[in-house]
C-alpha cells in the first residue's frame, strides 16, 4: 500500500503548483487595471486629454446645476471642443505634408492605411464635436445635468467623467442591457 500513497502525493504537488501561478497572475492583474483606470480618467473617448481640468467642489447646501456649475461644465466642454478642433487642424497639416507617391506598393498601402485610420478617428471626433455643441446648447437652456429618460440628477462626478452624458447611471445601464439583448 505505500506504493499507492506515493503516486497520490505526486499529483497533489503538481496540482498545487499551478494554483500558485494563477494566484500570482491574479495579484498582477489589479495593478494593470489601476494603471488603465488612471489613464482612462485623463483621456476622453477620442484620446484627447482634458487639460487644466479642476474638479468642481460643491459647497454645502448648494443647489444642483446652479450658475457656477453650469459655467464649470461649459468651460470643460469648450476646452474639449477646442482641443478636438486643434487635432483636426494637425491632421489636415500632417496629411498634406506626408502625402507622397511611393513607388513601392507596400509603402503606398501602409500610408493609405495610416491615413484611413486617422480619418476614421477624425470622423468619430466630428460626431463628438456635434454632441458637445448640443450639450452646450442644453446648458444654455438650463436643461443640462438631468437624465433624459427619468429626469433624475445625473451627478457632478459622472458629468465630469463624461460631460456629454444625457442619462443617469441606472438608465444608461438599462439602455446597454437592452442593446446587448437586441444584438444577441
């Protein structure tokens, strides 16, 4: 019977080793997520950073979406739009300067692919600029900061994370769930 005990002990040791590796990978993963989250806070969805951004600190008893808060968000949106417009100008200049007729078909294809990616990014930013303009219009009409679906306050922190948000967290979550169900 001692021979049967030896084979049982060997597989247990082998099974224990992978668990240690999995545990060490699990410990390493949160560090990467933390770095990703901090970089996500600095950048917008289009990759353009918010510069000179200072979070709004509401005063005790302050009414939601009062004039200073609206001005704060309007300033954020205007700066964001300006940065996006500057990026568009840089792209136009870059494409004019870098446009060359390469004799090598691979070089030409690479350049065309780079231009295509850049133009696709600028198209997304163009749509974002339209959304920023409509959000600024909402601020001017005192309709900013409230959920379009349920009318609840969206919240200052959520609006600072995504200034063009028009739905509260709960309604946005439901909207995403419905979208996933429809798409399969």
